[in-house]
């Protein structure tokens, strides 16, 4: 059981790269077959993982008008449908589990799609001054043996009161997709890194010159894994960015807020070595992740 109680999962993006399928169903509800052979909506796996990692409440950030459909899913089926599932005990048990977890799901609305940082800002009332876990809505994660969410929540005991982000090794050609860090490993726990710089999607020259972490190969870097344990001061930073209209490529980006938070109070990263992430954001990623994720 983690001492961090709350988690936030933004799913309010436009999903343009998965158009036109995302025009029918939002990508975070796309079907994904689990290693147990059960077909679930992508978002469902977040709830299962967060439940397993001991989180008490989850806030899903949605677009206006999306809450009803997602609420209908996460609350599980009605009694009549549940009765029909009785002939399949595995699915029946799954439905009961959904009903239980559904009670712990909250919603916040992002009225304009102004970027990931802006989406996170909508969770400020839900978070209400506590440290919280943030998961990228269109990724899934798998740990061995514990869920990455639980591993990161444990790292908070080394980083508190500073935020800690999960990172993993990426190559130079992956830099265009990830926030990337520089930093120094802690002698007592080399998987923990005291971060000295965070840059969103750096070009390879910048990364080679200023985003080094010891113990990596020549052209290896540490990039965002898609999961962060954030100190609640992130909301003050995001509020200032929104007030002062500080945007990158037209959006309020979380990575910039994280770099500001680092300058103000310090920041840590946890290198995920055994855990994996699955990206469902583009058609080709979705296809590859579907096949990969279903493997036990
Ligand atoms: P992406 O950066 O993949 O953006 O968001 P997107 O809008 O979903 O997809 P494209 O780029 O148009 O294809 C990463 C996660 O952040 C959420 C998304 O729902 C996704 O789960 N997000 C993004 C928001 O909640 N709000 C935003 O304004 C942007």
C-alpha cells in the first residue's frame, strides 16, 4: 500500500493521430487485450494498476461531454447484464471489480485542449494539496514484479518533498518524443537521479551536449517513461504559466512546469530498468503495443 493516495489520468486530448477511429471512440477507450485474454478499454488497465498499487482515488481529466460515457464504462454493467455474465465466472468477477473501483473514480473537465500541462492543471481541486501520481492516458505500463506506479510511489520516500519522475533509457532517435533529463545518480541508490536539467523533446546535439547521466552508453539518454509523482506545488507553477500565457508550440506543457519546479525546489528521477511502457498514440504504435501487451 502506498502512502500516496491520489492519481490523475488525463484523457482529454484530441487523438488526431488516430483519426478517424478516434472520432468514433476516444483512444483511451480503444480495446486492448490483456495478457489474461480479457478485452478491456485501454483506460481500464490504468484503474487496475492503480488499484493494485494501493491508490485510493483516481481523477480522470476529460473533454466537456465525455464524463457520462466514461462513467458508464468504469461503473461496470447493470444488474441485467451482470446476470448474463454469470456463465463466465472470470468476466463476472471482472464486472464486480469494476463496480467497486468505479466508486473511487472522479472526473475533472478540460474545457479547451491547450496541452498536457493545462489538462493536469484541471486536477487541482481533486488533488487538494497532496502529492499525487500522474499517468499518461494513452500509455500502459507493466512492471516486474510490482506495478511501476507502486515502484514510483515508493521512490517518493527518497525524493519527498520533491517530485520524482519515472525515466527509462532512450536512443538519440527517440529524443523527439520525450522529455529528457540530465542529472547525477545518488550513491546510496543509483537508480535514483538528482535531476539538474529537463528539456522537452531536445534535438540530439543539445542532448549530447547537456543531457548526460552517468552510467549510460554513448548515445543513450534518460527520457520520460510517462508517469510522474508530483509535489502539489506543480499547480502553482502551472497557474503562473497559464496566467502569463507561457506556451511551447502553442500549448501549456507539463515539462516546462517540471523544469521550473526543479529550479525552485529540486527534482528527482527513478530509472525504470525492468518495467515496460506501451504507447498507443499513433496507428503503428497502437498496432505494435496491442501485440506486445497481450503477451504474458
Ligand atoms: P498527446 O500528446 O498524445 O495528444 O496526449 P492527443 O491530443 O491525445 O493526441 P494527438 O497528438 O492529437 O494525436 C497525451 C495524453 O494527454 C492527454 C491525451 O488524452 C493523452 O492521453 N491530453 C493531451 C489531454 O488530456 N489534454 C490535452 O490538451 C492534451
